[in-house]
C-alpha cells in the first residue's frame, strides 16, 4: 500500500510499504477513505517531538471501511464504516473505566519510554512517535487499529466523510477544551490559536452556552474563519496588545476562561516569544509556551486555563506566581476521545454543527508530502487538509 | 507477622545496655538533686524495656520494623550478596484470578519475555529455561516454599541451579474497587563466568526494569486480554 513516511526533520514522503496485518485478537484493519493532516503533525515535520524513527508512518485522523477483524473482536464486522479515534484505549483498566481514555494503562507498548520522562505512561497514539507507542498511522491506504472493539465509532450511511472525519481528533479536542472551561451563562471565553482545534473550541464554547468567545491569532484567514464561521470576536496579536484588548472587551475583568489551542510551537509578537525561539533553537528549552504565558496573564481571577495545545517537555518562564496569585485552575491533556465521539456524532446528525467548515484543501494521498509543506508555510490560506487515499479528491 | 517484636537483635542489646547506663546516670543525678536526673532515668528505663521486649512503641508509631528481615528471599540468600528487586503494580482484577493465572507456571513465558519455557515437575517443583545471549541457556529447578491460595507464592531454586535465586509474589487487595496490588520480590546471586554474563545480558543494568516489564505484560494480559504490540506492522524504508 501507499503511506506517508517520516524520514527526518522536514522530510516526509509517500512511498510503498507492506499492507498491515492483524496482530492481536481485538485488532481490525481499516481501508482508509479519508484522513487529515493535524496541526500536531507539523510538530513531527519540524522535528520537535522526540523518539521518531525514519520509516514511521504518520497520521492520526482517519476513517474508512473495516476490511478485516481479529478473532476476539465482536464489536465490528467487515463492511462497517468507522471513524477511528487518535488515542488507543483497552477499555478495562482503572483509567478507561474512569473514562480517562487517553490515560489508558495498557495501550502503549513503549510505556517505559514515557515513564522515564513523565513518571507514568499515557495511552498509545497513532503515528505519533515511539514514546507514544510507535503505532503506524493512518495517512495511508490501510491501517491496523488495535483494541478496535473500544475506539472506532460506526457511522451510518447518508452522512459524508467530511462531516464526521473530525470526530477522530479535532472536534472532540476542541469540545473537551471548551467543556474544561466549566462554562456558565454570561461567561467570556478567550481562545488562543485559530487553527482547526481553536475553531472547534470556539464553536463548542458557544454550544456549551458561552456568552461570548474572543479568538486570538496572527493569521488573517484564521481570524476571518473564527469570526465568520465561529461567530467570535477577534484580536490580531500582530496589531493589538492582547492583554489590553481582552481587559477592555471584558469590562476590566479578564476572560472567565482561557483556552491555549496553540501548544509547544507558539509564534508570537512579544519579547518573550523571541526569547523562546532563541532558547529552543539553541537547545536550551524544548517548548515555546508564549501563548500559555499570555493566557495565564490575561485570565480573570479564579478563572480556568484549559490547554488542548500539545506540550512535550520542559517549559521556561511560566508565570506561576500569577497563576497562584489569581487562584487559577488548569485543565489539560490529550482528549478522552471515547467520551465525546457518540454525543458529537449526534450533534452532527441533528444538524447542530457541520464540522467540514474547517476544510480548505482536499488532496490525493500521493501529494501528501507537498500538502504538509503547504499547511506549514502557506498559513494564510491553508487551515485543514484532507487526504483521499482511495482517490476521488479534487485538487484545490 | 503477628509477633510484636519490631527491633532487631543487635539493636535490642544496644538498647538494653545503653538504657542501663542512662538509667544509672539519671539515678546518680537524682541523688545529686538535679531535676534532669528523672528524665534520664525514665528514658533509660524505656530503653531497657525496649531491649528486653524487643518492642519499640516509637518504631510502632512510624511503622518501622528492623526485626522483620527473615522473609523468604533473605532467608535463602543471606546478607547483601544478591541482587534484590522489588516491583509492584495494581491490576484491575480480583486476587484470586491473578493468583490462578500466575500459579500456572507453564504459562508464565507468555508475559515474561526472557523466560523460554517452564515445565511443571510436580505440584511444588518446576524447571525453568531462560534465553541467554547467542543461544546460551540458563536453567534451574525451583520449588515452592510458601503458598497461601489467592495471597502468596514464595519459591527458591534447588541445588544445581545455574543461578541461585528466591522470590515471592504477593496478591494484596487494593483499596476500594481498584483490584489487586501485585508485589514481586526477587533476589538472585549473580554467578561468575559465562552464566554470569548471560544473566547480566538478560537483566541488563537495571534488573528492576526487566521485572517491571514482566509485570506490565501480566497486567495487560489480565486486564486487556492481550499485550499491545507493533511488531509486524508496516513501516517505510530507511535510506
């Protein structure tokens, strides 16, 4: 089959690899009909996620048709149409039973690598480094799905791939970010980063009853989408002082909750952002957390900082004094996917949201390598790329 | 252990002698009408009691027990000679299920990757073969020396083993409905020569890591019904 393979920093290629096979009784093989490039895949392209190896197949947002099931998998059958969540969970451990699916004890074959770094391991993920399990990803024609009797959700006919594909990651991720804000009527939510997760966080905050959402980014096309599709008020950090604007817009109080949908590769126009770039470039820090710093600084007293943006290592100059002094609450982590997939599918079916609004590019799998660079470099126009491994994509 | 002795022998003698000296000094001070004398005499008496009974209320309060050094592993591998490993994992299954699975020794190689095979000789004895480097095999016969159904299995190697070792696995109910804490203790005396280097190769610089991975796989098998793997999945070519 064809798959997108990581060869090193700034080097991904589509090439022929062997087809996947069932390796465990609960596995399934999915023939992929749609798959997407995630903002977090750009961290892999940029080489900032440790424990990648040449030859790794990327991709963690995919869906398709079940073509084979393992002998212990009674939940799926050949022909089922499924969306596969990016986190892998066993369904039986302490954490799965507490619905903390992304913290599953049993799905990461390389748990020891995470234990060395984090103390305890989190769940395995598709196509996202060996530390996170080393599982082959879904930017391919086929993928093997472990514990496939727990994760994949069946999709009825009569609803398009594009409407449900993002149940695999970014819609639940944006939704959990908003849910973590414990929104009550009259709340103002500020969202840093108007990439796809930020866009879904904005929509979700309104779905959960927020009075107002304020979106912050430096890319005009993203801000336009946040305003037009999400109904958010916007701040362009290239032109305005974020703290002053937020304070003014919230009557001097600050936002009730702040969502950092940016993560470890933040770009910014403030002095600390340049400081982070220099430190990371000279290997004296691993992450560039200036969006997080700003979110902490801007948040109202007693507010919540919700972090769906990915962080991997050690953060420098976090204003912990401000966090403590203002009595902030922090909520973060990989999305507990299986909590959200069914309720959000219901919302899509009910017509409350059409997640396909974020798609800007549709590309055949053959052109995935090029699409990665478009996504990273051509930020003004590219917000979300969907790949079509079985053909049928119209080139944008 | 039901005895309330919690002070080791040497320490008991030291307590008794030190206590006697302190009490004598205190009594002399009392005679000289020093108020501190009473405190010295009282402390000395307490130390004498500690020495005579082997029980220290202070140790009791903080959970220290210096007398409890006679469990199965250390009984058979005296002193600090061997390598000692202790690992614990919580598994979301009742102790009886875990005990039953573990007690089926011939199935242990499923989750102990370094064990090639285990053959049950009779109810108490089993023969173990472990894979070493370059096809070398390390073998021993083990016997169960202590067994409480659903709670404990203790074993040691018999004469003629390539590696002298002893160990135990305990199944302790976890608080609430969290399943069972599985505690493994293993002690072995690393031999010299080729067998020694084979053992070093198997267990590496961190023997606890090997045991931890074995316990992790046991947990995966018991909770998820299978052990996650990527071995055999497709990958791209390295050029």
